[in-house]
C-alpha cells in the first residue's frame, strides 16, 4: 500500500484517491458529516486541528481562518469594494517605506499559524488570479498543513486555470456573483462581460471537479426581490453553495447606512438556509454557533502585516512584522467586542452600537487601518492588566474573567456521526445594550466628510484620473 509521512501523520494515498471518487464536492449538498469525512481522509493533519475547535473555543481561544490580503491589485472597480483605502501604487508603496509580505514572510506566518492550530488560509486581494506569484504563495503556505481557499471575480478562471489550481492543492474557490443576469452583475462590478466570465468559471470548476461556491453581496431588501430568488435557483441548478455577505458601511459603502440589513432581512436569510445551500458568516459551521466571527473565527492580515478583527473593521490589532501572531490574537480576544465567551450579532453589519462607538473612527480621512490604541480604552478590555498600553497606570481597575466560568467543566454534545462534538456555545449576552435599528447616532457628525472610493469618483466622472480621498457631493 502506498503511503507517505507528512508532519508525523501517515497518509494513505489510495485512501485519498478513494475519497476523491466518493465525495465529490458540488454533486449535491454535502451534509456536515460528509464534509468532515472528506477532510479526515484527504487532509488528516488539518482534520486533527479541526477536531480541537470546540475545546479551544471553550477555553477562550480563537479558531480563526486567516484571510490573507497578499496584494490589492485588481482588474475591476466594484461598487461595494471594501479595501480601496488600503490601495497604493507601487511608487507610493516604495516611497512609504512600508514593509510588505515576501515569500519568506509567508512561510513564517504559516509556521506561527500552524503552531496556533489554525487550519485555513484564504488567499485574497484584490484579485488573486492576477498575482504572478500565486503558485509560490500556495507553496509557501503549504497545502499539506492547511485547507487552502482562494476567492476570485472569475475573470481569469477558465478550465485550464481550474485544473492548475486543483493541481496546486487549492481546496476551494469562492466566486463572486452579484446578480442573476449580466446587466445586474456587470453594473455592480462595473465591467462588461464579467457575468459571462463568472458563469464560464463555474462550469470550468465543475468540469475540473474543483470545489467551488458562489459569494454574493446582500444589501437591504435584496433578499425580498424576485431577482434574488432567481439567483438562488440558478445556484441550485449548478449544484453550488452560496455564501451571502452582508453589505457593510465601509470602504466604497462608507456611510451607506441605508444598505445595512435589518432584522427582517436576516430572518429571511435564515429561512432560505432551510431551502437552499446558502450560508453567511453567522451560520453555525462545524456545529459551532458563536455569533459574530470577528477575531475568534476570521483573521484578516493586510499586505503590510496589520492584523484586523474582520475584513470590514479597519482597525489594526497589531502588526505581524512587529509582534508574534499569537500575541496579537490574544489582544483581540481580550477586547469585550470580540470575547469568545460572548455571542455577538454581526458587529459592523447590523450593530449600530458598534458602528457608533468603534467603526466611525475609521471613517473620513482616517488612515486605515487605525491603530487599536487610538480607538479602544481600558474599559474595552476584559482584562486591562494584560494590555501593555496601560502599563504604568496606577488607577486601572482590572476586570477579571469570571473565574467560575473559566474553571467550569466543558460539556460537549456529540453529533450523530460521532465524529465531531458540537461546541460549547456562549449565550447572547453583551456588556452593553445593542441598538439594532435606526441610523447610528454618532455617525451623523461624519456625514459631511464620508470618504468616497476613487473607483466611485472615477465612475461618476467618467474618466480614469487618479483621485485623492475627497468627498464628492451627491
């Protein structure tokens, strides 16, 4: 029998082939236990990390996916782009003197992530399939140790590229599609022909037997439209799942509170999950229902090493080039907003209190990401004594973790397949009162200086001149 040793794991090559033949993603909606079985047989080293998730959460640790923003180069100018404030030309980047990721840095990031038990990397940008060194990025991360995902707008994803990605051991592709027809999608993505390219990319991935899902942005009331219903039916016809992203009032949508989802929209999405293969970042995965996933389940890392709580919260919790990743993650988990012992709503997508108290500080002409020390105060930390910015303060009132809760025995319930326990789950309880309706009050003072993405300015002006971060009156 053919087998090889990988990181002290015995991997049966014949078993892996058998798994590929039996459990093909995309043929139908795979139940959770089948997904775990696929992972156990295909990547046992990664599976062994996954089965520790519940215990890690119960101990107050994070289980994040690293969303690796390697480069912001992109071939589209999407209406909702959330990362335009991060973009610099190569000349500006050189003049800034900022350090950015090189391949050795990626290897070190992967090493630290592996030591922390992190299981997944998502290679993103920008548009990853325009990166000339994409193959080297995957190799530097090491597919033997991680589940590798890449997102893409699909423009450059044909059958040959799909086969190539599968050959690199990329495990999943997340394709962006924001309309059921060419007019809707192309207008949103501001690129004629982009819809046709996405459809061909779906077909290419299916033909190559490369696991593919769709990603779509949902703004207020879209879930109630005939267009969205047709969109889900189309996804169903292709036997692909759909990841629903809430529109966030950041980036090109800064200040667009009229697009934030309301509880009625969220309730509709939850009902749709019963009928279609759809999910959001709030949907329980691996049996875990933890609410907002910021820090505890998602960990964006910018091209310049800044670690963010989530892709839409443009606050630096620390820089990878200056501190160990574990220390930065622990800092984030020590903030009340991201405490793994608390189940929160989507903070930057629906929670007006968070937007008022935290997110608005990244608005206007703020240089992002804003350093955490400029936003969070000692009362924002679960245990301020652990945060170095308060060192020397004699009057710090240290709020300790609930010791009884910390020492409580972790009780886990096994799933029917007996393969992975359902996590200990926190109750919906916060240290402040959420304001879940109406416009954020504190944000009103920013209305006269909301940042407008350069792509929006270009689109309105009808030319390709590079604009500074300026406000354009509606």
